[in-house]
C-alpha cells in the first residue's frame, strides 16, 4: 500500500481579497503534473494540495492528473453574474476563467434609448434579468467581483440595439464613439453576431462598411458568430474575412460547425478547405468548437429573418422551410415554458396537433411569441471528432443561461477530457495542451490561474463524443479544483 496522509485543517488563502475558508489538505502520491513550460505531463511522487471550498472530500490519495484550471473563452457569463447555479456549473467543469459578451451580446443597454423591457426580451435567452445593466461601470464592477477571472467583450449587436444605424448614419462618427467606449473600459475584444438582430437585417453593404471601419480603428480580437454554418458556411466565412484583409486585427470564429445535410460525412474535406482558406489570409485566425453534435439556440432561428418572423404569413414560413429543409427537422426538440411542447420533438407535436412538422413548428413559434429555444443534432459524431481533436481546435462552451440547462453548461470540458483520455496518453496530453494554451492564443492578457484541476478516470468505463452526461460523470472517478501547497 502506498503511504498517504489526509488531514483536515483551517487555512487562509487569497482569491480576490483575503477569504478564509474551511479547506481540506491532502497529499496525493504518484500523480501526473502538467508542466506548462514543456506542455507535457511529469511524474511526481507526491503533491500536497488544498481543496477549494466546495470540492468533494472523498478523493483518492494516489494517481490521477493535475492540470491548470481551465478558461472558457465562449460564455454568456455576463448574463448570469447573479446565478450561483451557473457559477457552480463552470467550477464543476474545472473552469475558473471566463470570457463573456459573445455572439454580439453584452448585458448593457442605454435606458435613454431603449426600454429595459425591450432589452430583456431581446436578450432573454442568454441568462437572468438580474445581470442586465444600464451602464458599463456596473457591468465591469460585477466582473471585478466575480469569483473567477472574467474578461468582457463589447457585443456589437447589443450596442446596435441601443444605437441603431441606417444608410444615413455617419459611420466614421459612429465607429469613433465605439472606439471611445472600447478604450474607456477594459474590454478584451469585440464580438459580432451576424445571424442575430439587429445585424442580420442590415444591408450587406452597411454591415461590411461598418465592420471594416471598426476593425481598422480598433485592432483588437474580433469574435464572430458567422451568418450561416450550414450550406453557406464558406460564403459566411468570406463575409468576415473580407473585412479583415490588409488589417492587423485578430479574427476568431466562434463555435465552428459544418452543420446540416450538405456536410454530413464530408467534414474532413470541408475542414481541410477551411485550413487552406485560413492559411491564405494575411491576418491571424483562430476558431473554437464545443464537443456536442447538437446545438441549442432561439426557437425562431429556422425562420429566414428570425426577428421579423411575426410579419410573415404561415404559408410563407412553410414554403421557406420546405424549400430548404433544415437537417433532421422532425427531431428538433423544443425547450420552452409551455409543458405541452417542452421536451417534445417536432414530429411528436405534429402528431398530437394533426399538423405537418412545418405547420406544427409555426404554431409553436407563434404561441411562444418567439420566446423559447430548441435542441437539434447538426452533424455526426465522426464529423464532430474531426473538429474537436484537430491540432488547432480551442474548446469553448457557448454556455447559455440556466433556465433551459444545456449539457454545454455542465459537460463541455469534462467531456473533452474524458473522451481524449479514452484515446490514450498522447491524445489526452494534446487535449490538455489545447485547453491550457488555446485560450491565450486569442486573449494573451489572460492571467495564469492559481487553481488546478485534479482529475482521474475509470478505465473500465468507455465513452465517446456521443456519450450522455451520466456516462461522462461515471468515467471521471476523481474531480476537484485545488490549490497547490
Ligand atoms: Zn454564444
């Protein structure tokens, strides 16, 4: 038997001030320690650790891995500062640093320009209303007080919601106002959601001109939710790349997907095309992916213009859906506050209501007034693996609010680690390298975390990217955020 010690004591440690916590200290023998200089695991005979306040105490005293705590570069965490549940979800995935303000949404509106009610409705799918602010001072004050490192992006869509543009707007003046705001607060970058309101209804010429001027004036890290990740994914990438050419700003593609019927079984080729396209550009490009083959987004996202769906007739909606059928549409699962629809697949709702799948979808969207979300398989597991295990992949969650909990909120990083471990030492080391170093390629200002993730796996449990949460949990035999003693 290996010798070990396990004892309980009262310690004081400093995280954002001096917090006194009851914590467990223990010694773990024969541990693999991730060395950030060589990006390899080193064998250590023993390491003394202290468990961070809420960690489980029934840890084994030997074996396992110690890796720097993780950073999630795609969250909407600025929309759930007041949610203990969301914060606990992040810790349960080993995350102690988050980047918020993605997909073009930040949680600040101008009460002199739009009502709180309208902004809450606009951003309701992202989190709790308690985290919506009417000043950036409040947002950054909350970010300071968060119990983890929080970097904040300026969301261009949310900015446009308060300060609309049209063809008569002086874009130079407009961009200068954004630049002043950007320089006034410690924003880590800018995010743009081309598929979301208000950008999706602006003309191509207007948004191209605005972006081009903004990128030239504020050369920071731009994080894009591109317009279309289905059949038009390459046109949508080109739309963004065209704004960056000849300029120095960093271009980051959020949650890259090759989604839908046109890409099924062909993602290896598509990804090779994407790599070649990136290599041909004269500016820096990075991208992230989440390890799930199903997505969750706003319920009206299947409509041609999701923010003006209510102006369309039922016939127009149905014709549109039939003309370009969404991949696996009948198996889309509705997530909403109405128990008649929540958790049901569209074909089940269609059968219950005696309607076609398309008409049933329209009925649900109308009854919910567009407020709800859906889950949908968008690619095969094999296609997904091409992206998740690619050398230059950055794993990020795109975690949303906690009203409709998505596995991305709870299992993004644990799934990536468990599936990589299943594939052997080399794959696991590479995944940890990506998790530790990937975020800094986009946000070099990220501070090195002072916490570590202690993790070990049950080799008798087999998992892959299609495994459900419960099996991933079973695979992970040890898990705690710790500090080194
Ligand atoms: Zn997002």
